[in-house]
């Protein structure tokens, strides 16, 4: 069965610093991979997704993610964080059964 | 388009009461799903549907029922509420059933069971 691990529960970065959020997945084949963001009191919004092809995926708000099959990872990155990026970030995987499996989330705090 | 709508936004129940959380989408999406979100647990799939008349269980289906009589609506029923069902519930939909499509989430329903 597929699974997702986000090892960092909380991350704090200074505004303007770079960011990397980790995501590791478990699945027998190449899965569909997603990153979603949730602002306080809101639903989830898609940042980016990977299905196949180029392993570096560009998303909204200046985010990107790289699929690394050998490491079973799909880490999210941003070169320069803005205060408005403070939110909770979820990685998700979909295997062959239509079931989305979400990680437990990483809460990002941005220092001014 | 209104997107995915959920009602109510907040609800307080007593143990043993029943209720239905409503979810509707106006995007003609085939795939709809229900999640619960608990602190430190992320989102866990309760039930999902790949089209009208077709539903299946997710990770945590116990205590919940669903049906899908129309493409637009996917209600979630709690038959006998328990304190363990205190959570925030999100409904989501996507155009294609294959899992590769973006899911659009509703604003959530915050449920407290006393």
C-alpha cells in the first residue's frame, strides 16, 4: 500500500531565506505526487503535481519540486520565502486505486 | 462556478446523535471524496466516489456512510456520533477518476461531538 512521510512537523525560516520541505513516499510503481498548501482556517490548494516526464516540476507562488525515484522523494523548494508563505504544507500520493494518501503535514513559520 | 461547497461550517452534536454533512460541486466532476483532518494526522480519506452510484471506502470509513445519487452531491452521514469523530471534515472533487487530476477542496466543516 502507498504511504507518505513528511519528517518535519515544524519548520521556521527567515523571510528571504530558501526553503526545502521533505516528502518521502512508498509505492511499487511511479505514483502521482502532489503538494498542497493550507492557510489557517482554509481548505487545501494545489501547489504542483508530478505524473511523469521532467522530474523538476514548477508550481504556483514560485514553488518547485523534484521527483527522485532512487530516493523515493518529492521535496518542495522555494528560493526565497515570503511572509505570506506561512501555512501548512501537505504532500500526497495517489497509486492505482484512486485513493489519495496525505502526509501529516509540515507547518511553516516565517520570521520577519 | 461556486466550486466545492460544504454545509454547515460548524456543528456541535451530542454523543449518539446523527447528522449529515453536505457537499456539492458544480464543476461536473466525476471523483468526489471525504477526508477528516486531525492535529498531527494530516488528512485521512473516509470514503470516495468515482461517479454517481459508485462509492468505496478509504482509510477510516467506520462510523460513516455515503451515497452518490447525483454527480453534484456527495453527503456524508454520521449515524451515531462519537467523541472520536470530533474533527474538521473536508470534501474534495476532481474531474477525472484516475487519480491524476487536481483535487478541489471545500472550506471544511468543523464538527464537535460532546
